[in-house]
C-alpha cells in the first residue's frame, strides 16, 4: 500500500501518550514523518499499511507486547525495518535482541540517545544493513 508520505516514515509504538508524543516530536524534528500506535495490535495494522524505515517499540504493550509485534513484523514483511526497543525492564534487552531488535534503550532515556540510535538505524537501513546492531 502506498503511503501519503514522501519521506520514509518511522513507526512509534508506545502506550504512554506523553512518551509517544515526545518521541514523535523529536523524530519529526529530524525530518521524518511519524505514525504512532498505542498497542501491539494497532502497531501490526500500521506495519501492514506502511513500510516504515524504522520502528521504535515499547516492550510492554497492551494487546500484544514487543515480542509479539516483532514476530508479527517478520510475518508481514519479508524485509522488515530495523526495530529499536525501549523499556524500563532491563531484562527485556536480551529478549528484544533475540526477537530481532537491533537496539535496546532503557527507560528513562535521554532524547539525544534515542535520536542518535534512530538515525544510525535509518542510515544503516539506507545502506542495506538493516540487521546490524546499532547500540
């Protein structure tokens, strides 16, 4: 399906509306359109509609957590976008990487760190290195 965006989009999946909005704003400030979802089910629907260049994914979500979203993403797209997982749960880091995330950022995080990791992931995707670890 063709999106209405000319630039590659970023998907932000976060159930906390304040965090979701802040992430949306900082990624848009970098020049990338953003689509957002508040739960795993909505994330999978958006992944089916759009071809995001990156997904920023909270690990603990209603209606399907991070692991379920990552598994669904691999089913939806043959060449899935890189995924950066964010979570307050440190133990989620290994599970996230084992599930296919290229980076894990622990909450609370510095916005500059998130932006830097996101831009490296997008750059790696543009260069054909979607599966590489960036953080």
